[in-house]
């Protein structure tokens, strides 16, 4: 399965493209932590997937996540299995330092019926998580 995300933004030069997955490498100055793409890369590795990055300054960037899916035994029934969507709404703590992305993800997830707590950065996310945890006492967390 291939998940491809493209933009028409600034793009990256070869040096930036080569280093963009390194933890703490950022081009955002004081505003960035350099953990976003490093976390994506870690997730890709944990799922035994591959990540391809194509970018050119002034022309944007395309990222491809390539997942190997097991082939179902469809010969007997002739019908491929269908993955069921989540049957119940989730409570999700959504953390991002980009307000446009944060709102877009929030709108999408709320549209799917989920309850979203949005936090505009790492510390705000930790604070929201801590408030939720302290407010629930010893009961289990939903996030």
C-alpha cells in the first residue's frame, strides 16, 4: 500500500532532504523542534515500511509511505476482506505546532465522530494530557 502526500510549498534542497529525518534537525528556527519527520520515520520503521522523499526547491515535496500488506487468501471465497472502520468514537489528543494543520486534522476527525482535544505544540500537549490525567484520578486513560 502506498500513501502519498504532496505539497506545492518551498521544497527542500538536497542537504535538507538528506537530513530532514534526523531528530532535532529543523529549518523552522526557534519555532521548530525537529521531531515531526523523525517521529514519522520511526513509525514507518516500526511498521516495516519504507519512506521515499522527493523534493526540489520552489516545486514542493512528495512523501511516500510504502507498506507491505499481507496477501489475504481470497482464492476460496473470491472476495477480498474489507477492513471495518472504527465502530465507536475515540477521544484523541491532537498535538501540532501548525495551527492550520491542527484545525484541518481536528475538523476531519470530528467529522468522523471523534472527540478531539487540540494542543498547539509540545508543551500544550503535555499540559492537556496532565490536566486530563489529574482530572480522572486513577482511572485508565483514553488517549
